[in-house]
C-alpha cells in the first residue's frame, strides 16, 4: 500500500491522492565514519522501497573510513545497497559526483547518512521532477519545513549568512541543502564541475544552469550517532567554492572587481614605499620610482595569485614582462586621457586637473585590465 501525498480526516479514510513511481532511483549517500548510522538509514530506505514497490540502488560513497562501514553494508543483506570505497580525490562533493557517475538509474538522489534527511520525502521530490522541475531540493526554509529545536543561534546565523552569500547565484531558499534529486541525463551534460567542500547542490545548480528548481519542505533532524563533519575548515572551503562559482557565473565582472581591489592595494603600497624612501632622505624622483616599482611587483603577484589564478602555473618571467608592458601602456593611456580632458572638457572648472586625472586613472586601469585579462593572463583552458 502506497503512502498518500495528502491525507485528511481519520487515518483509515480513503486518501485523496497517491504517488506511484515509474522509474528506478539511484540514491547516493556520501559517508565518512558513519558505521552507526548505516543500518538505520538502510532500514528506512527498505521501508520506502517496499511501500512504493521501488526499483532502486543505494550507493554509499565512503572516503575510506575503515570503521566497519563496508561490513555493515554487507551484513544488511540488501542486494540493492553497495559500498564504494574511495581512496583518491576524497571529499563530500567529489564523492557525490563519483556516485552520480556510477549510478545506473534515470533519477539521482543525494542525501546524508546521519538521518537528518527524511527519505520518506523522496517520492514527493520525484513527483516534482515529473512536473518538469530540473532539480528538487529538500528544504528547511520553505513553509511547512522545520528543524530540531536545539539549533543554537550561531548555527542558525551561520546557515542564514551562507544562504545569503549564495543568493546572487540562485533564488532557491535552501541552496545549502544536501538532500536533492535530479535527472541523470542533466548531470551527464554538466561541464566544468569543480566543487570545493560540501555544497554540491549549489555547484550543480550553477554548472547545469538550472533555473527551475523546486523545494519540498522537510523536518531537518540533528544527528543522533556519530560526529558532525561541519568544521571551520569546511566553512572556509565554502567561501572558496563561492568564489569559484561567482567567477564561473559572472566571470568578467568578478575578474574586474578583483583587479580593481588589487589596484587599490597597489596605491597603498606605492604611497607607503614612497613615504618611507622620503623619510630616508632620497631624492623625490627615486622616491616616486621606488613606490611605482614596488607596487608594480605586488600588483603582479596578487593578480597572478588571486585575480587570474587559472594562469599561475605558466612562466612567471614571461608574465611579469607582459604585465610591466601592459602597465606601461596603461600609464601612457592614463596620461594621454588626463591631458586631453584637462585641455578640453575640464578646462576652466574647479578641480579640473584632479577630475581629469581621475578619468585618466580609470581609463588606464581599464586598459590594464583588458591587457592583462586577454593577453598577459589569457585563459587558454579550464582548470580541473
């Protein structure tokens, strides 16, 4: 007997509707030292399988726990569940990607092993896919959803801030969810997957260009067995992951923003070095040259390390020569624009020289960015 989607009245009343699943499911569960939870999650999935007469497989993608997890899956006796031990490229996100790649059925489901995600919601998620949603997310932040009462303020705040940081990438209310379903055909078409940390749903939403993502309300339960894997290190990885996704979605705007930040730091470095050399008593010309020289070097190193990090494995000497050349041309552009504006549009007005100089600096900065983005640090391939 299948569970009803909606029920009213007494428990023995005829349900208004029922869900029937006509496709096989591949449920991917990333694990690391979850041996205590494996029997519990398998029992709940078995109940779901029997209730809906499901064709499914459960793939535990284990990062070499060596805690008895392999034996726990074998001891369950369920021929539809198997453990895949991973010894390379370990991490939750890559475990899910490897599991999705190994899956055999048309619908992919990702969930945690710690019993925080209710498997009983899977039929509703598949129903959402049947109505042409590209992904269905088990959400903590839509009407009807809830979390355990012992969520502290800091945990709540951490979740809210993480969600807000992802808002420019997706309108999904709970993009941090580790419980979601999608079609394998969509996953197989994804390109340039390069996740960091544990938020694989957000990676897939962005890289698969999903604009139609539905959310199913769930009750999120705190783990009973085992220890949480959410550490400060993982949270810092999330920031790194966001940066990658922002660069992927808003490439030119992000590269320009980082270039401008580095340029602003160069101004600070320039002034500090210039002032220090002036205190030493060097001539003004040497002070100016010293400030410019040091700022050019620091700008180059920061742009190579952060702004155009995809190109930092190339020849540094050739890049530095190109950077100096682009900067020299940028200085000439800045001077020329400033001079033309000073003798034209800004002639005879208050602070005309300063305004002309600012416009010249902006023109030079844009020229420097374009020269470095498309010539010095040109992107010849996607980093994997």
